[in-house]
């Protein structure tokens, strides 16, 4: 899985996350074991050739059209809903493991 680093304005403040305001953030032994099991199930060899950089391709298309003198219109901004409450971690881990092993 590839992930993108976030800029400071894209990161939620910890005061908005209930678990981050608690004194202890340590997961239970069962949560840690389930998380490790999910990671092991998802692990595999990475083949860079299988991944396409769609962002770069779209950006190159925009640059190419701009070079040809075409007007580039910005997309309409999307409305975003406030984030949902965090689901139960253990339940999510157990469902994921069950689906993967299913």
C-alpha cells in the first residue's frame, strides 16, 4: 500500500480525537496481536511496475494543455462532511482477519 504524507493543514488536531486526549494510548495485548496478524496477512512483495502514478499523469496532461495555450479550469470544490466517530478497533481488526482468512 502506498500512502501520501500529509501537510500540517491536513492533519486533525489531537484535541478533536478522543483517544489522543486520554492519559494512556497503549493498545491492549489482544489489539496488538490482532493488528500484527492483519499486517502479516497484508504483507507481500512489492512490485513497483504494478503501480501507476495517476496524479503525475493528470498533472502532465494539465501542463501539456497549458503549453498548447488552452485554458485550464479548476475543478469545483467538493463538500466534505465532518469525520465519523472512530469505530471499535478490536471489532474492526477481527472482521478484517475473518474476511482475509474467510
